[in-house]
């Protein structure tokens, strides 16, 4: 006979997840692998000749790149000789200014910064995140996708997402050739909900760059980097080639962040026996050395790997903290689904939610998860009310705001009609009134009429061959009677010329003013300093649609 309590426990959602014991030899360990190097650095005549236990003639290409471009050398030997606990205490201590800490952390080697953050508990890391976030206030990013690549639904979902408070929105495709339609739909739809939303289309890098250069996107974040040489080489890449790609985006006025995350190297089979956190630190130094303004990290699509080992979720928070400590924008993941347990997914998120990161989610699904083409998100459209109520419960700004149903219906309809007008004016396949009506009220693609995929794909090829750009979209919107949306898209294109939103942690407000770590730096120095929720913002956050007035009962 079995214990009935254990039978009940075995049936719980958390026991549908996978867990493994540590296997250091293949890198299946979150932190403190026996093969992790000990911190060290030696500099001669301005050149790093030894780092983390390796002489320069033993360096692989990551070591060389990091030594030459990723470490601040003027104080590196002194900082790396300092006790790691002392440095950890400075990161947590709110009396030590962020600017002073950054001078220390950017002078550390990958092994040193890994050792430093490993001195902290999760609570202490969260305290450090509060201070080390680059921009004064947090924000959030949405995934806007559907299984049919339906541009009408994407436009409507993007409009709702921006109305709900997302500062960035990202789409991808099921069919690669749909990318131009998806990119146009998310850009146009997002500007309906709230002008100034940054958008991207996550596809193969050459296509993504081409879409950006045409003005169909405003940023990119799928420039992936890895922590071992072999994994880099499997992707036919090097730190230098990634640096070149980053400069291509920046030179065309496109904001760009790299992507990395704990677990990718062990998942690829080339972790070299190193811990996930140490290898992620190397990724972050590559991003820093390449000149990227930021990074999407927090395990991201590899989250199932660290989530299966002891301390793995703690390591995810640690990698976010390392990114911030290197003075990078941090889009802290919380995107891909990794557990059957609602309790566990919320616990994983609170470590970024409570202290706030530049983007708490780098992919909160604006659709039900059956429509999420990024393999399903940790949070989706069915969780909006939970997110808003957690904000209200804890009095924190998680980047979203309460909305009214009639406002959501209004912006979804306006966005669907705007994309209908673009398709009509540019001679693309018809978007029917039936599709507009369905997108206005749809929960997901199951509520949408099917489109003629063959005709759509022919039209995307034709659109690209005709050399259509963002300016053509503005003209089409204006001719179609959507001057308000045309103005917003035009103002977004103007940002590409000024380049101001290439600064670290930059987003735009509804008036297209840049808000970044430059003009809104995080100056947290303890209670009642740094970002404080204003009375007006708190009134907005606490006024959820479900709350009733006791006096009116």
C-alpha cells in the first residue's frame, strides 16, 4: 500500500516537471562546477597576458575577445585581487552608488564576477538588482504571434498589448516568408494602442536586418552569443562576426541587444564541464565587448535545463544581475514556459518582478499560449488579471496597466482597419470586413477566419521585390484615412534618423521622447530614493476593473 498523501502529491502539477541530479562533467550544474576557473588577471603593457588561469597562448577565441574588449583594464588587477565577499557586499549595499559599483564590476573577469554574485542569497541578489538596473524604472515586452501568421490578428493583438502598457513588442513566424506581413502588422498595430512602441520581427538574421533597413522594425534582439568556442563555431559565428552584425543594426538606427542564457552550451553538448553561470558570464562579456547596449538573458529558451538542476532558478537571477552589473540593458526573460506548476512559474518571476528589470519579461505572450510561436510563454493573455492584481497586492510597477474592455475593443478594431487599409492601398490580398470584425473580438487564432496562405506568400515576395519601405506604409495609411496611425509610424521612422534610442535601456513615451539610462539613470540609494511610484501612477495601478466600492453596496 502507498501513502495517500504521497499519491496526492504525485498527482500535483509540479511533479509533471523534470528534475535531474547534477552532472558536472557535461556542464549539467548551475554554479560552482569543479572545472570552473579561479579568478585571475595579469596585464603587461596594456595587454591581458593571463586571465582566469590561462596564459594568452592558451586563450580560445572567447578569451581573446573578452580580454581585448570586454574587461575594463585600468583597475582590473586590483579589483580581481579584492575579496569577492567584500565586492558582493558593495553590490548589495544601497549606500554604495551604482556608478561606483559599475567601475568595479566592469573590471572583473568572467570567473571573478561569477564568484562575486555567488556570494549572495536570492534576496540579496534582488536587492542588488534594485540598484543595478540601468534605467530608473522597469518596463515589459510582449510576444505578439499566432499559429496562422494572421496579420490582422497580429495588428489587433499588438494594439491591445501597447494599450496594456508594453513598451516593446516582438513577433515571429511559423512560415518564414510571412515575415514582412508580420513585421508590418505588429509595427502598425502597436502604434494604435499607444504611440512610441518599439517592435521587432524575430527571424533569420539576414532577413531580420533587411526588414529593419526597410523600416518595418525598430529593434532586434535575437543576435545569439554562446559561452564556449565549439558552440559558437557550430553556428558558423565568432564574437567578431556578431560584433559586425551589431554594428550593421546600429549604423541603420536600429536598437539591438544580444541574446544568451544559462543552459545553452550544455544543451548543445559543448559545455566543457563548466557551470552554466560561468559560461553565461562569458556570453555577457562578449556582448559588452561587442558594444551592444543590452542583452536578453535569463536562460530564455533554454530554461528547462537550469530549472531541472539544484539552484538553477537562482542562477538565472544571478545572470540577470551580472548583465546589469556590466552596465547592459537587461531584458530578463520570464518568457518561455518551463513548468506545469503555477506556483513555480510565479516564484521564478518574482525575482525580477519585485525589484524590477529593464524588461521584466522579454516575451509576455499577448495571446493564449496555443498561439505563441516562441514555444509558449511563462505568462500569457489569460494571465493579464493575475499580473495586474499582483502589482496591486505588492504596490509594484510591473510594466502593465489596467484597461477597460471597451477600450480594448476600440483599439483592436482601429488596428485591424488600419492594416486593412494598408493592404488595400498597396494592392495586397484583401482583408475582409469579416476578418476585421473577428480580430476585434478574438481571443486567439481559433476565432479568426482562415486566409489564403498561397496568395499571401506570393504577395510578401512581391512586396519585397517592389522595394516597399516604411515610408510607403505611411503614405498608404494616410491615403486610407488613418492619418493618426500614419503620423505615429512616421514619427517612429524619424527615430531611426536621430539614433537617440540606441542608448542603453532606451524606450519611447507616447510623445516619442527617449527614456534611457542616460536621461533616466537608476539612482537608487535606499528607501524613498530611485524610482518611486507616483500618486497618479498608483491610482492607475490599483484601479482594477474587478474592485467594487463598499459604499455603493
